C-alpha cells in the first residue's frame, strides 16, 4: 500500500469517492445531496440514505461544525509508525452546521481540552497529488 508524505496509507480513490478527496485537495468540503429529498450524507453511496433515490449530486458544505463525540487514541494497532508519532490523537464525530455528521481528526487541541459542542472548522492536509484529508481544529 502506498503511503502519504506523512507516512500514512493513501486513501483509495474510487469513482464513488474521488469527488470528496479531490475537492478536499482544493480546500473544499463536499458531500452528496439527494436531488429528491435534499438529504446530505458524508459517506459516499450510490443511493440516498433517506429515500433511496439514485440521483445524487456533489455539493459544497460549510466547513464549520461542533464536536458531537470524541475519542482519544493512545495506541495504534496498525503498522504505521507515523501514527505512533502523533499519539495521543483525538478522533471526532463532527456535526456540521449544514446537518450531516462526519468523522475527522481534531488537531490543535490537547485531548483534555476537547468538549462536546466545541466549535471547530475543517482544514485540509494534502496526502497525494490529487487528494487531501479533511481534519478539524478549534475556532
Ligand atoms: Zn433522498
């Protein structure tokens, strides 16, 4: 498996997920929106999670939200020393101002300072020539 400049695995870009990764590389957070019911969803799928409609379009969402849930990693099980160098790191579920929730790493905040409801913004770490990973930091 190829690695990012940070020594972590490169995300797999598929026809389904490529729009998310390439938009992130351009500093934009995008998600699929259902043309039938308007539902926004973080995890790319061929159908709407609410109504099953197949007509989804990629739209930009505001890169702002609040911490919905969080967990601190103090050990890593995978064989990627680069992640060990980041320990401890905080993973969150972020509730975006536009509605959907998404996973992301929280940076710039020690684990003991993370609070449910804390305001965060997305930032984008380039991991390859065409992809970046969305992470969050306090605002
Ligand atoms: Zn729908």
